[in-house]
C-alpha cells in the first residue's frame, strides 16, 4: 500500500466485503488481511512440519518462519534476536516477569492507566520478592491538552523516581482514553536512574502509528498482531542491554542466548509467524508515508464523533477532547448522564449494525479507581481504524443521537 485510499484498503479485508457488520470494536481486535489468511492456509497445506530438520519441506518451513521473525522485528525497528513471538501481550509480559532479575530492595513504578496485562505481572513480581510498588499517579492533563482525563508524563513521573527504581511500566496509548503518551520523553526520564528499565504496552498504539523501539529508547515493548490486521499472536521486544537482566524459561540444554530461547517456550505458532510478512508488506515500501496518511484519515474520523460528543452537555468524553492526531488515537470513550453505558450499547445494537462495546476493557483500575465509573458499567468505547469510513461515522452519530434522545 504505497499510498493510502480507504477504498483500496477495505478491498484487502475479506470480512469487510462479506459482513453486514460495521466494526467499531477494533481495539479488541482488527479484521485480518486477506493475504494473511491465504498465507496461513498455504503454510498449513504446503509446509506444515517441524522446524530445523534437514529434509526439503522442513527447510522451506524453517525459512518461512525465519522470514516471519525478520519481518516482525523490522516492523518495530528491532533485530531478530531482540524479539519473541507469543500468543498474546498478556502472556508475553507474564513470561517476562518470571525471568526478569532485579536487585534486592528494588522499587517498581506501575502506571495505573494501563491494561491489566502490564500491571498484574509486576504486582506479582513485587509481592514475590518484596519489592516496593509505587503507583504512577495520573495527573490531570497539562495545559497543552484539552482534557481533564489522566495522562502520563515525564514530569509527573519524576517525583516517584529514586536510586532504587529498577522498573517503570506504562502504556503508549490508553486503550480506553485513546491518549498518546510521550514515551520517548518518559524513557529519557527513566534512564536518568542508572540501570532502570522501561516496559511499554504498545497494543493500543500499534494499529495507528509507526513503532520504532530504538527511536523511542525503550527497554521492553509489546503489542498484539491481531490488532494490527494480522493473526492472533503478539510480539515482545527486549533490547540487548535489557536482556542481560533476564534468566531463561528454556530447557536446560537450550544454550541459545536470544530472546526467543529465553522466553518463547515454543509458543509461536509457525503458520501465524509465517503470515507476518503479509502484514508488513501491506504498508508498502514507504511505510512512514503510509502511516502518516492513516493518521490523517483517522483524525478526520474521530473528529466527526468527538465534535458531536462535545456538542452535548449530558455527555462526558473520557480522554482527550481534541481530535488532533498528535494527542490521541481513534479510541473514543464516553459516558452519558442518566443512562448506563450498557444501555447505550444495547440501544445502538438494537437499532443498527454497528458493533461497539461497553465496560472497563481490562483497564479496570483506571476505570473504577481513577474515573470512578465502576458502578455505571464503565464507558462506551468506539474504536476505529483506517478501514472505517466517514460515512460509517456519520451514520453512527445519527444512531447514537437517537439512542441518547
């Protein structure tokens, strides 16, 4: 996809041609490219054997798997020995926590805005070893933002850091609020502490923006391919420097030192890894230009919805109120005075073919404790991606207006 066109993009997703459904639940999982489905089928029909053997088909299978790893690593600006593929971001972070070695008496700073996938493993690790947890207080947005919702900044992290800080965890973009955090600036702040590491959940950002882990300066970074138009697997990056702090979950006779050996546990489905080059090639030879065009299109989509929500005094936008692409991704959440979030979604689904959701979306600590929305069913979340259209959003606004009236 050398240049962006909504029509051309939609043609590459079979589900968009076959289903009556309008998909506004993309943050839970995007539709898959047709080339991805074909690649999985081809692998299973033609090269479905164990890797590493010397006979011809096994060589083909091993090469296909290797190409998948190389494409996946390149997609996020990493080297092949710095990544591992697994079934989900949740599983990969959990595995990482089992082998991450931190000094006695360490402090772990955990963002309270995150999906539980990037919280529970570190809470368990702290409890197991007696590390001190500091919760990253989500301060109100800075004056450069038009939101009163919580946001993570290097500035509101600074006071939590100490010489004992060993690990800081955060999300690149909130899977509820849609707010983009300045991870590069946060990484620079974390690394003012000697040997401190930063672990970032990139799941909510990766479908919308180009990821370059080296440019960001992170130590660990993960996202899920099934939310980036691919198969149901995930990827974790660990810098070579950070890998010095890792033990291994591998068998005792596996002496390799790469991340896959230490962390993979043979959980990377061969046929799904083999499909990853199809995802990468979708963005074309100039992927930066493609991502920029996608961001501009998505900014237009979210502006339609946010403009409507801002026009109502009985609606509270949970997250950045501005549609500026520098500030947010098109994951738009809101609540309505006088109706539960569940009732709103039920009303939408009973009157239309739109698929959106309500709840806490596994960011329960934030939704319940910071936003105080546990008793009303959390938020209504509308999560769009580049294959959604202006016409779809405009129709959704009309349906929503009828439900809220």
